[in-house]
């Protein structure tokens, strides 16, 4: 059995080696390392895949969030609602721009932001909602967009973990994650479902005027060279990464199906184990399993993680601590017990290996070891 990885990028590369190598060497041979033709081609191909009018690439997913907030005209003092159960980038971009992050608990089953929590958090200062499509499944965008319409709020989707996930509206309309709100953002960090071999990110929007503003801000505020229309930053996707992403985009749907097959195997393995809660699926969203995250109840999560490590099985805790308790965000004034769902999840969640190259014997070893652990702890 091959060594089990949380994400096996090397084996995936070996499968795509010829195309990836040709893509990289084509850039080296052209020497068009920055803003080469592959960047524009990738943006156009991703636009077609997502069914969105504009894709603007940038240096990373955090920049994508910041640039979008700047382009939408959010100002210091504006309140922006997001979830307490996410990676820090979602929150820090709000804080960095001088706005007030307003955090709410997620739904305990899907891990995604609670629409009811958003509704309770809206004030006269609220300007935007940033839902995070966590672990590969979309948040309740129907509910979120209704709130946004009612209160005239902007919606910025953090879709970094859900590239390729479909959202199904009650009327049968289907849209890709990140293409529903005013704008969507993503990261192409190597471990993502669509990942490059370094850093990268993008913004999606159907609003042409907003797209022009985003593109300008990402390029030092320039619409025309050396003419600065906006206060901007320097945030570029380099051509080598764009060409790698062009190769991988062709395989994205099959990659996501492979992840779903791994998740289905895990699902079948654990129904008889009362101490494991498997990920909840919603009818309105495809789940493409950026992570397969279980909840381990009865206080055994850390013991299970240690047992897996002893058996050469990696497992990760996303996320070990609520954002409202992080030292940098004490100034927001939240109390230790203000977010009981997030606090409980941080004690219970455990993400198991899930990637495109997993083999049957690896899955058998992982699930067998987990069930063996709980047999010992009856």
C-alpha cells in the first residue's frame, strides 16, 4: 500500500506529467512569465466552465477577497457578516480594510453559515455578507440572497473550497459556486480541488463594471498603463500557474467525482458507529468534498487523531479554535460562550484523507482503523 496522504499531489502530477510539463516548458520557452497569453486563456476557459461573464485572476484567495471588497466600495466602519467557522482569511480581509467583522455561528450539520444567524446579526450598519462554501458544499444561497435583497446588502461568496460545486435553486436553475452573489472569490492553493503549484486566486462576477474595477485594483489601479484610476495593489496570477490550471481545469469534474467516490466509501463504512457523525448533505448543493469532515462525539476526537497517526494515517482538524477567541480579534468584544455551535465543532471535527488518487486498500485501512479504535473504546 502506498503511503496515505491528506492530498496526494505527487501521484496526481505523475498522472498528468506530460501535459503539465509541456505547459510549464511552453512558458519557459516563451519567457512570458507575467501576464503571458496563458493567463487570459485560463480566465476565458474558467469563465466558460463556470457560466460567468468575468473571471479576474490574482495572486491568491486572500487578495481576491480584499480586491473585491475594495471594488465594491466597502468603507471603514461598515459591518460585514461572515461565519465563525472558517479560515482566518475571510475575517482578516474585513479587518484589514477597517470594517467591522460580525461573526455568526454555522449550521452544525453542514458547517456552513446559518441564515438564521445572519438575519439576527443584521443592523443598520451592515453592508455585506460573506458566506463561505465550506469543505465543498454551498451555503444556503437562496436564503442568503433573499436577506440581501430585503436589506440591500452585497454578497461576496468565498468559494475557495467549492470550485465546481453546483447550487440548485427551487425553480430548477443551477449555478456554480461563486457565481450567485455580487461576486465570488477563490483560491488556487495546491490542495484545492482546482489547485496550481504555488499561490493563485480569482474573482468571478457577471457585473462588467465591477469586473473592470476589480481588474484595475489588482493591477496597481491601472486601466491604461501608467494611468492610475483607482488606488490598487499588485496581485497577479503568473503564467506558469495559469498554464498548470488550464491543464487541471480539463480534469476538474473527474477530480470532483473521484472525491465524491471516496466520500461515498466513508459514508458506507460508518453508519453503525454511533460516535461518528458523517457530513450532512443538502439537496440544494452538490458536495465536492474539499474535505471529508466527520464529527467525533463523546470527547474522543483527539484520541482518535492520535491513534490514526500511530497507524500512519494523517488526519487534520479544520478548525481547532473559534475565530472570536483568537488574540488578534479580542477587540471585537465577543464573549467566550457567545458561539456554542462553533465551539462544539472545534472540539469535534476531524477531516479524513480525501483526494483524487486514493486507492481501495488505503480506504479499507483508514476505515478499518477508525472502527477498530471505537471497538476499543466501547
